[in-house]
């Protein structure tokens, strides 16, 4: 009966070595992913700052334009009412 038992395909040392190598590969992959994620977050933050700077310039100009239109409409309405 002892002759029919299968021997393991790999020794315990080989299995341990493979596990360690896989763990190191995963750690490297996670580190690279973390760097890519940080880069993406930095790029997103820069875009948000850029949009904010543009809004600071555009919003007052649009508000002034709308205010001018409302004032002009108000003045024209008063002339018609007289």
C-alpha cells in the first residue's frame, strides 16, 4: 500500500519559497498601484484648483453682465410706464 501513495509535487521548502515570492510580487504590485493612485489624486486636485481659479474670474464677470441686463430691463420698463 505504501507504494500507491503519491509523493507531493513540490517539497515544503519549494512551497514556502513560492509563497514568499508571490507575497513579494503582490507587495510590489500594491506599491505601484499606490503610487499610481497618488498621482491620479494629485492630478485631480490640480484640476480642481484650476477650475476654482477659473470660476473666481468668470463668476463675477457673469454676475456683472446679468446685473447690467437686469438694470437695463428695469430702466426700459420704467420709460414705457411713464
